[in-house]
C-alpha cells in the first residue's frame, strides 16, 4: 500500500490568528490536526507544541509501537500544558490546550487517536464514514438521550470540550484501529471545517481527489461561507503499490 497526501490551513474570515496546526509526515505514516483553545496566544502555542513534538519523533515500522510512542508524547505534552503553561508571564492566563486527531498508517493497517472535536473521516466505496466521536458537551447530551441533535446544538454550552490536550491533569485519548484499502481517502480536520460544510460537500471533494489539492479545495469551499473559525484539513489517499 502506498499513500499520498495534501494539507492546508487558513485562519478563516473572522479570526485574525490561526490557532490550528497541521502535521504531514507521509514518509513515517503520521498525520495530525490540532485546534488550539484559550485565545490566539495560548491556543496557537498548544497546537504548535503538539505538531512540532510529533513531527520530531522517531517512528519505526511497528504500528502498535508507534501508537504507544504517540500516546506517551501526548501525555507528556498534556502534563506540560496543564502544569507549566497555565500561567504566562506570572499571571493567570486562562486555559491552554488543544484538540488533537492523529492518524498512523503502516501497510494496510491504520490507527486513529484523538481528544476533542477534531475529526477523522473515511471515504470508501462512494460512502463517507465518520470514524471519530466528538468529546464535547453537545455529544454527551445526544448520547444521554436527553435531547435530540437539534436541541443539543442550541444549548449555550454545546461546543464546550470534555477532553483536550492540556485541559485536565490526566489526558484520555480515544482510538480506533481499522484496515485500509486501495482507493480509500482519509480526512483529518478541525471543527472549523466540518461546521461549514455538509457531509455531501466533504464527500464531493474526496470523490474527486485525484485532481489538484483536495485539502486546499475543501478550505476554498468552506471559505465561500461565513468561515467563522480557523480551517484545517489533511487528506490522505491510498493506492496499491
């Protein structure tokens, strides 16, 4: 199995600073999107720390060992953010944290790890599948069956995250393992992108991914709307060697 990728990030139309960060290491089979929180200074610091640290790590050919290494590094970053970086210049500065969604590929196996509401989608056989589950109050309300999705979305705290790197002393990462097939397309993205685009719009770009830069095309499509938040996308496509 071989893969190719494209990636793009943009501050959007209403944010002066981009708190998102993306990582693409196709040589190592590692990609990630991090969406910072806590204001542009803190959020950008947290997301960049995640991407830079993962980008510098050494990876081997064993997918399970690589997953353990990524988990260890994210735990170390979580401790640093939650303990050492919550006060900048000696003054309380509010939360310092970031979502993360990371994808590891080796041969025909894949592992996705995440915390927060950045997502991973799989396009296969003309169908789009959401592989991650948001760690947000909105998702909790829906899971508990107290309200339907429309009512939950109207909740004033609906988009508050329940997990993120740096948000709590102990980081809880969720993961899913799956097989990849030739012709698959995988999308990692921040919430700024998928909140602007419908699943049909996401699928339309992933279906025609053989031309141009699909990650940039997704951002351009989202920019046709309000684009209230930062926008990030990483698209990985697979083929038989």
